[in-house]
C-alpha cells in the first residue's frame, strides 16, 4: 500500500545503514582508518542522513553542493535543498581526498565510515549570511558554523552500528517505519507538526484545524540540541503525552520524535523541516508565524513566504500557513485574526515571558491558554529546576 503515499524528496528514500555481513565487514575495516569525533549536531545530521530523513542526501555535502545550496537553495541537480549539511573539522584533522574516515560519536564509539570525496574551505561568513540571513555570531546557528572547524569534509556515509541510544528511542521512527505505519492506518494524507515547545491551546488549535481536512496528524517534536533557555525535550515529551491522551483521538494522531538539531535558520530551516516531513510520508506541513526563528533576525511571515521562491513542482509536500491563534472570549472559542473580528482586549494572550513567570510563581495559566495537565507538568519541571525556590 506504500505506493499510495507521497514520494520521498528526489524520489528515493535513502538508507545508509549497513546490516548483516556488510555491517560486520565495515566495522572491522575501520579499525585502521583515521577518525574524527562528531559533535552532537553532526551526530544528529548523520542519523538524519543515514535513515533517509534528509533524502536524497547520502552523506555530508561536498563543495559543489555546498555552493549551489548556499547560492541557490538547490542541489547541483536542481533539486530544492535549503541548508548545507556539513562536517567541519580543524586543519589538524583534515584527511586526503579519497581517504576512508571513521566517524566517532561524541561518546568515542566509532559508528560510521565516510568516503571523503571533498575537502574544502568555504567562506563561513558568506555561508552564514546566505543561509541564516546574518553573520552575527550571537545567532546560535551562525555561532555553530563559525565555531566548527574551517575544513569541510564531503562524502557518502555508511552507518554500521546502532547510533547511541537516546532517551526517546521508543518514539523514534525512521521514515521507512512511519511510512509503514501511515499505510497500515490507511492514511494517504498526513499533516506534520514540527515543534520545539510544549503545545498550548494555540498550537493544539492549529493541529486540529489541519486534522479536520486530512487523514492523520504526525506530531514530530524536534529533540536534537536546542539553545539554552528552550524547554528540555524530556519535559516537552511528558507534555505531549498527557495532551494526546486527554485531548486527541488516538487513532488519528501519531507521535514520533525528529532527531535533528535546531539551527534557528528561520525560513530556510522551514524548507528543511518540510522536506524532512515529506520523507516521513507526510503530505502537508504546518508553518506558523516565526517558524524556526530566533531573536529578531527574521520577519514574521518570512518562513511562510520563502516557499513562494520555489516552483510549484519543487516540493511535493504542501505547506499550511497559519496565523497566531488565541482564545476569544466574545467568540467563546479558539480563533485567529483570520476568523475573529474582535479586538485584543477580548483575546486571551500571554507572552512566553509572562507564562514562564507565572509557572515559576506556581501560578496556573488560564485554561484558555494552556491545558491544566500540561501547565502542571511545566510547573513541576520549573520547580525541580530551581530547588532553592
Ligand atoms: Zn472573537
């Protein structure tokens, strides 16, 4: 039945995971190779490449792809691709072109082999300006690019061991698995929701408005590294579980984690998020205001508008653009400025800062803003994080 699902980006789901004899042979063969140790972000990228989340990439990008992605948001073959997925090392670690390279997880374990096809030294500030719209080192995504080494290694990867287990492995599914699951459930239209925050009423509303028109909802929270100040993934997972149990129909929702790290690249990252979800088998992707943004680097609607820069055939997945939503006391329901004529005085709106202050003070946000079960978990987490209170 999988042929009724949407095609992966580029047409083929990539799988760089070796099994059986090939796995054993590769594991043996790397012992004599030079190695580099991956950062947490590199490891997340490796996992996304190897499992097909980043199809059609089959490795870290080489010099040609780096240039066309940075300049034109496309791979050398013309396929849309917004952010170069790179492996950067220091000069001392730079191998020869053609060399085999062992990739170590941050815990030191060798997990993959890479065939180095490209060793190059692009202008990292120019990359940052094109991809992130700024080369300000205070931007967390830019900072990661500038702090990683100046030497970029490109080439295909082969993973021959189970990647280090994460705390959410019971909710981690490869695109091949999600596609099986969607097919098993008879879903042919699936909307994906990317989030790195707890889901309050506003985002619950967006997901449910979308769910009214499609077969299923894939809640796909990002659990790779995020910046300091974001709510930890384990707390968020507890929130998603209680929300799904209490407020969503179980047969129409599927929860699986997105192993990628956050880049905070705003519009370009929105495209990466959409492509990844197409690879998981989703037909629709929710883009809210300020998607994947940080600080004031991007305009409110930039992440929605950037999809207009792509031709209609370039991505198979469709984006669903949403406004901020809120509870309106006059409407007596959730709404947005698209559907409610009333003024801000009738809307229950709390800033993130205000919510954090309330939770820290042990004060429940209104039920029109956050489900009490979710607020309770956040309040407990806040208290545990500040034992002096
Ligand atoms: Zn209203």
